[in-house]
C-alpha cells in the first residue's frame, strides 16, 4: 500500500492538513495576537460600560432583529399573551361595570328560553374573567367562534373593539417582520462565500504580490460585488500618540480591474506590493505569530434572489501568510463547460520567490537574476483528445 507521502507531491501544501495542527503545539512561547476580525467574519470586539442604554430602545425593530433567537421567541410570545390579558381585563371591567356578570350568571342558572328582565349585555356570553380572556383572543386574532359578540348596548365596547384590532395589527406587523428579517438576514448568504485559509506572497509579472482566493458556492450570483482589504496594526504617531488598531487601506488588483469582481467562479485577488503598500517592508522573517499584523478582507454585494446587501469578511494574521507559494488552478474545461474543483480551493504550490522585502527587490534589480525560474509550469496538464464529430469527404463525380 502506498504511503501518503508518496501520493502527494512535496511541492504541494495542503492547507486543510495544516488546520489540524493546533496552534499551541506550534507556538508555545507566546500566545497569538488577538484577532480584530475572525476567520468566520465575526468582529472580535466587546463593548463595555455603555451608559446610554436607552438609545437601543429608540430603534426597537433593529434591537429585536439583533437579539438571539430564544430572546426573540420569548418576546414574540409575551407580546401576544400580554395584549390578550390586558384587553381581557378591559372586557371584564366593561362587563362588570354594565352588570353583565350578574345577569350572565343568572342566564346560566335559568332555562335558555327565558330572558330575565329583557337585559341586553355589552358582550354576550361573558360571565367570568376566563370568558372575557377568550373573547379577547377571538377579537385580536379574528377567530370568532360565534358564541360571544359585541352588541349595540355599549359604545365603549365598540371603541375597545376598534382599539384592540389596531393594536393587534401593529403587533403582527412588527413581530412577523422581525421574524422574517431574522430568517433572511444578509449574513446567512455570506456563509456560502468562502475565502482561502491562507494568503500567499509570490512573484507575479516580476513584482511581489499578496494574493488570496475567494469563491461563491451558490449558483445565484452576487451582483455588483466589490472587495477591499485593510491592514490593521498598532502604530504610533510622531507626537507619541499610540493607535492600537490603525486601519490602512490596501490598493488591490483583480483580473477584471478595479474593485468590482464578477464572482461566477473562484478568483485570485492580488495586491501589488509597491512603495505605497503597507507591506512594502515585509519579508519572510516577519511572517510569524509575534508580528503585529492583520489583513482584513471584506467582500460586499447584492444578493441576486432577495436584493439584500450582504457582506462577507475574513482576516489573515502574519503566520497565515505563506511566502513563496502560489494557488493551484482549480478551473478546468470539461465537456464544453467549466468545472471547479473545490477540493483544491486552498491548495498551494511552491514557486521561486526571493527572500527579501519589496523595497530591497525594487532597489536591487540583480536579485531577480538569482531566482531560478523554471521554463515549464509545475502543474501538469492532462492532454485531452477530442474526437471529431463529423468528417469531410469528397463527393463522387
């Protein structure tokens, strides 16, 4: 039986195998730098000592949408239950003030054919708080079993009926809208937007480039997709002011130019490391867990099916950037269409790359002469023989 080492070429680095190695096993001297943005896009920021809590109540709808599902379902249930109990109490008070409870008890004790004193109640068949609560539910959810109804005897009862219907419609609109927004939140669509586990730095067109791969697992596209990157690191100004999380924009390039991308298949997004780049002085010796460096990638676009704007985020720490690596091609043409092999989405291959900063490479052009470029690609291409679908022959004279 062949060993795993014999099956996989040494020049390929499988990032999925690297994920199985715990960080504490590789770095025991010092803990890793705290992430500003997690790999799943969650922001690692804790808000403390917020004194003006009332600002959240000024935007009740957004607050309800941001709550966790157990809290949302609890508020959903309690809003209906409390309104039913409140108006049930109002209906009981109306019946009590009009004397419906005494006459309702008398009607229960006498035969149904007798109507004592010709009394007309505000609401028929209410003789206790339980029956008033049931009538409140019938009014608000418009069930109407037919046993209880409002009469013309009490104008106040008609007014309460109108108010309860309006309140019920408002509660339905708010709570059902909240449930709909929670089930169709934009970050759910972002779950199928994926980024490579590692980023790489290698030569492209004679210049050092920072590269990553992004893809979309769904067939429905992200319209007007844009991508941008930022470097987050601790800096200090000339006056001695310390900025713990200084955000610096990175000018990036992609195959279609500009920040807009056509994400119908996985793309390799790259940034040319030049003199205007914050990575201008980065070398392989800086790519370790001690380095205070984090690169944040943000992908934004409009979901084609719902029209909602979504955003997917990820980040790369210094030890998650591979120097001298290149992503393996995963798009191939088969049977007249393009197929994408996502099993190799994060795979990389070693390529000749100088072990110096972009500044040193720009100042000393002779460094490129020492790089052993291979005339042939390191990726084998499978030759496919196409059979002709028709033949051309001379017609007989």
